[in-house]
């Protein structure tokens, strides 16, 4: 990792420390200054050297834990912050830091308890963004613990929750789920479990939900990786963060790593305007290769609306070698989506199967928009009437008449690639879908 060059003032401090290495206050000042300047690796040895100091040890342990966490070593940070709290159990900043460390270690219930304790000691430490991100995960873990189950909460989503798409689900079972659930059988045939699959298709068609269902069917931990968790403005940090994500997945195997809009991390290198992303792509490819078989029982799922933008190196066998087209929902799936989106709203007699038959090619997001638009019509009438006016079939038809499926634009673009850039047959599924639904003209 390339760190920023040292500021001249930091060099002066280091020179002064070299002349007085036993000056604990000066060493703490140097460590703090280096940490603030982003030199976490340089600050850490100074903090660690002061960990046993009677006067400065607590501050040093806190700084060391912060730096270690910034370097994506959650276990090292956990060890240091625990030493701090062993000395001062009610150290509010220490409790807040341990909450953040535990959140990185996916110990959400314990992180919630530490956070609540920290804020009760010092209300000024309240961090609503951290709390909003932490609370749903903590509640899910608490619910699992109350039921006495050891399975991850992600298993609540399975193929039973995915309406329709039976052909696709059967392909996923044969190519992914059976190998993942029967590793010994496949090992006998020298077939590895884990690996990578790429889901592609129009936006709003449930690729993320399907990925969660795959994790549930496999009985694996599910980790959706956001771009904000990987990309960093400083050269080398993104690669380090990406490595940390994969390392945690390997530690918690069986696990599923899900990268939405994976083309943002794996854009064709010929299209890059900056050299900074080349290192990220190289690191991503190396992690997918899983040196020395470390990716055993780790399934990596990428999703993209634009598979033609993904660097060809990602399609090499052993990386995203399973490529699955996720089409717009079929008729049974559309009926189920409409029923789910209408549930809990005031409504009259609405034949969701009839509406499903009239919305061929609509994505799940399009159907949700349809229900929202019908609800707005009902709400406007309710306000004018001064009472609740339920959503009627006529309102749904009225909303449908003024909406168009967003998938059409995607298929217009996809048709060009399917017709003129399909030498290796990578878009055969699109060709077949468009032929069956008369979209190839």
C-alpha cells in the first residue's frame, strides 16, 4: 500500500523523538499526529510501544485500536480495545470503538450493547448513521438467538420466496446449490465447491433478491458488499479493503459474497481513464482465483445490468465462469409481486393474475411503481372524498395505461450485443428470450 509522503512537520517530530526516545508524551504526540495525517501503519508501532505506560497507556491503546481498525485488522483492533476496557471498563470512547470493531466482525448484538453503553455514558457520542446501519442486523441476530437457532438470519430467504423463474432456479440448483451442499460428493469427482457466478439482466428484475435466496438455499452467510466498503480515494486502500472482505468470507465459510453492479469494480481496462482502478481490478481477479484453494466453500456472486462492460478476464474459468441471465419476472412471478405489493393497503377486488397477464416484460420495480401509482390515485380520491377510498381494479388499469416497462430500453441495447458481439455465445440466453417474446425485431 502506498502511503502519502510525510509532512515536513512530521519529519521534525520524528527527528525530535529520535533524540529523546524515552519521552512518552512526545511519542504519543507523534503517534497522534501521524494517525491524523493518515499514516496508520506508521503510527501503530508508536502507540503499541506506549501500551504499558502508566500515564499514557489508555490513550495509546485507544489510538492503536483505531489504527489497526483503519488497517482492516478487526481482530487486532479487538485485542487492543479489550486491553483498554480491562483497565477502564466504563471508557465511553473505548466502548464506542469496540462497537465499531464488533460490527466489522459481524457481532452485531454485542456491538449494539457496547454502543448503547457508550452513549449512556456520553450522549455526545451518539452516531445515528452507525446506529441505523447496525440496528437491523442486531435485531435479526437477537431474534435468531431467542429461537435457539444457529443458522444465519439470511436463510429466511429461499427459493420458496422467489415467485416463478422455475427454469432459472433449477439451473442454479444444479450448477451451484447441489455442489455447495454436497461438497464430499463433488470432491470425489475433483469438483470444487464455491467459485463465482454472474447474474445479469435488466434493472429491477430481482438479481439481489435471487442472490439472497441462493445463500439461503446453501445455508450460507450472506454479505452484500457495497462499493463504499471497497473504494477509497487513497492509492492502495481499495485493494486492501477488498482483500479484507474476502478474508472475512473465508473465515466465515460457508459464505456468499454478493457484489451488486460488479462492473463498477471490474470495468473493462481498455475503457479506464485512470490507472488507479487497474490495481483494484487486478486485486479482484487475484481474490477470485483464491490462491492455494482458499475460496473453498466461498461463493462469489456478481450482478450487473451491463455484462458487456465487464472486463473479459472476469469470465475466465474459475472466476465468474457461471453466467446466468435473470429475465423479467414471468406471469406467476408478476402475479405474486403484485399481490405482495398490494398487501396491507386498502383495496377492492383486484384480479392480480389478470393484471399479470397484461404486464408482459415488466420488471419487479415496474410492478412496484404500478402499485404505487394506483395507490396515489386512491389517495387523491380519498382526500377529495374525506374518507378512505380503496385501490380498485380500475385504478390499477388507469395507472397501467400511463406507464411503460423500463426493460424495453435495456433490451434495445442488449439486442445490439446479442446480434453483433456474440461470437462466444455469451448472450445466447438473451437471444432465446427475445425470440420467444418477439423482441428480436
